[in-house]
C-alpha cells in the first residue's frame, strides 16, 4: 500500500483532511501503531490468534455464548436493556469485551487524538510513527439493511382510464341486498360465544415478528453501525462501529488510505488538540477522563490545571 500523506504538523493534517480526501461521509480510525508495524485493521476479536485454529461454527457459537452471558449481567448495570444483538454487542465493545466490531469515528480530530495521544516505541525503544486510517470502501449502513427486505410498491392503475360498469339497472340500489332487522332472539344467537377461562387459546401469546435485519452474526458483508448513545463516550467521540462479517481477517489495502503522523509532531499535536477541546476530559467525560487530563496537564507538560 502506498502512503500518499505524511503529516509533520497539525495544520498539514487539517489541510489534508479538508482538501485531499474524498467528499461525503468519511470514517476515520486513529492508531498509535501502523498497519506495517504489525497492527492490522481488524476487529477486536480478530486479534486473538488462538481463534484462528477453531472452526467457523465453533467461533460463532463461542461469540454467541459470551454475548449471552454478558447480556444476562446487564440488568444490574444499565437502565435500558438492549433490544437486539447489535445493541448488546455495542455495549460489550464499549466496555472492552472482544467482539466482531471495529471502532471508527466521523470526526477526524478524534481519530488524530487516538493516533497521537501516546507515542509508542519499538523493541529498541525508538519512537514510532502513528497513523489515521480513512475508509475508502462504502460498506452498507445498518439503517439500510431492513429497507432491502421491504415489499416493492405495486403501481395502482389510474381509475380515470377504466371503463365504467354498464350493467346497473334503472334501480341503482338493485345490486344491494337489504336485510330485515333481526329480532331480539336472533341478535342473541349472533353475538360472539363466551370465552371459557382456562382454554388453550386464552393462554396464547402474540408471536413476535422476526427482525427486519440480520443479526451481526449473520451478515454477509461489512456493515457500518451507528450505535445508540449507551455511553457519553460514544457521543463525545462521534463513534461508529464496523461489524466485520469475517472478523478474523484484516481489511484489504484497497479499502482504506493511510495518513502517517510523524512521531516528532506528536507533542505539538497533543497541545493543539487540547486547545481545540478534543482531549481526555472531553472525549472521556467521566472520572477516568478527568484523571487522564490532569495527568497530562500537570505531570507530562508541566502545565496548570
């Protein structure tokens, strides 16, 4: 894969995003390590090499069982239970459970934060470049999955072009049957029969309709999923998830662009992102984010609170 973009300062990154990338809805992913450094674009569950030796059926069964156990424990910790496997997997991914999801964002500055927040080093303690990856393929969106299964609309012919019926006699009401008013006894026999409490039909429950979309375990292509805001972090990070139909396989090189962020620029980029309000306490609006932000301000750059 060629690397058309090399970033050595904050302004160059902004210019690249604004002028060099394709227009429309773009998805970004920041990584502190390059794909070429052994960190391919994979789902979180795809990073476990031991799963490469199990069969597709075995891994699928394991994923479902793990999600089932996780979902059984949700009631104690959340206010609203997930409505389907998509929402359950999104919550699990958010809390660190390996899933077939891959994190992306629609905000290029958020991706830059994850690329430059921490400078990694190689085995010889040499600092490494990082990268922001831009999705160039166009996966189907979750919101479009159900639309493909909707019944096609059958055109209705124009009634103004249809011939009028000519067999109505002079009496316009002759085609209708006039019924005599039923007697009181007849009305009693026409009422609905009494229901006997305890009969089988009284115990029947309405059947739930199958969902209009496949579960994330049944998809045949990658799907972009905009999860509900189950956490302030997802909202703050403009996060989206890619459900991988082959979670053990990395994205193909043709599916993304690489924007390399030089490690020499990391420190300045961190300062600029902090000035723009795209940093720890904004992206992690909880105690962890506050602590991480204070650690950076006071202990890493000798700044002030």
